[in-house]
C-alpha cells in the first residue's frame, strides 16, 4: 500500500483581524461621553473675584455672567451690556427654569453695575442669583 502525504504550503485565506467591532465600541463610547458631558458656557472674560470666607462650590450647570472692572457685562464670550442680561437669562431659563445665575464680578467693578445686573436677572425670572467669590 502506497502512503500519500499531503503538504499544505499555506492557507487559502489570508489571516486578517476584523476591527469593525472595536470601531463600533469606540463610537458607542464617544457618543456616551458626548451625551453625558455637561456643557458650561463661560463668560469669556477673566475677572479678579473678591475673597469671601463663606464661599462654597456652586452648580457647574449655571448661567454665568461676567462684569469687568470697567463695567462691561459679558456672557458666552461676547459683551451683552446690562440691557442684554434679561434676554439671555430669560432664554436660558426657558430651557431649564431651575438654573442658578452666577455673576462673576471683578473686585474693582462698581456695585451699581452689579445691582443693575442682579435686578435684570431677577426681572427675567431667576430665583437663585449668586455672586462668585474666591475662597
């Protein structure tokens, strides 16, 4: 009886790694992190906040309004002036009525400007208005 030997010189298919499940997982994680991220809209200006012994951390999800030392009022990186505060706060509160308003006033800003901004936010319907301070 004659013995037959079969010799394989290579597989008929090329060995490949399927990365499509990995890409699916990466996209699912990306979507998850985008959806769960809290977007904080900064004032767009750098202010020197006054110090306060009773300062505490506030919500990261808030309406941030900045007042410079020269009396300019900013929201979202643009100057809105005192008259623009009411409209900005009203629009933000229409999406979420529980949002607090945090006023970041420079320590050299006029108390008169702060009072006018506070009044405009209150007239727009804000019930929680805070002054940002450093500890």
